[in-house]
């Protein structure tokens, strides 16, 4: 995903091994022309396939690629996960696919349609709003009678993370 434009480079593979991942990297390499001073940032989860010797060799041969791994349990921060949710809601969830090929065709058609008029994902929540929501969840859960009983029974002290 080009986060600046919203354009998606997508491929369906029947397996998720290093061979398929290198083929996907080759597809990115073919699709994104090289420009002086421009890097390609790969934001990936910690899946073992992304860290094999073959993948590492490919990345060493392609120095314009900069790899970042998302922290465990933080996939919600990855723009690609938002796109997966969109394609699931808009093209896959209510579909009835008679074969894997039919599903792959639907995905390819969605990608093609999406890329005709791509839109970048834009965060519309401020840091203050996000922190307020976290504080509200904290207040609802930490001020509950059940949690208070657990905390007092365990001997733990209740901490106030927000001033």
C-alpha cells in the first residue's frame, strides 16, 4: 500500500511461505519505479516468513527497501489491516464463492476498482481524543465494583494513570 496515495499492490497466493513472499517483493519491485533518494518502507508483522535467510538476501540486494516490524498486538496501527477490513466488508463477507479462483477473482476485481480512484487512509482522531477514550475505558473498568474487589483482595494499589 502506498500510504500517500492509497494505491494497493496485491497478489493472492495459495501458501504463505518465503517463496511466495519473495515473489510478492518482486511484484512490488516491478510496480514501483526507482527514484533517486526515494525509499520503500515495508511495515510487516513478525511472521517468520518475513525473516528467512532468502528474504534477508533479497532485501540486501534491494537497498531502497527499509523494513519495520510492527510490535506484537499492534496490527490496528497498520494501514494494511484497515484495507483488509474494507475489502472484507465490501467484497468478501457476504459473498458465496464456489471456488478459490472465484474468491481470488473477486479480490482482483476489488483491487482494480479501488486503484482506479485510490484514497489514502487518513487518521481523523487526535491524540487527545484517543487518550480521552482510553481514560474513559479505564474509568469504566477500574472503577467497577468487581474490579475494585479484585484489586483490594489482591493487595494491589490502584494507580491513576491520568492526572
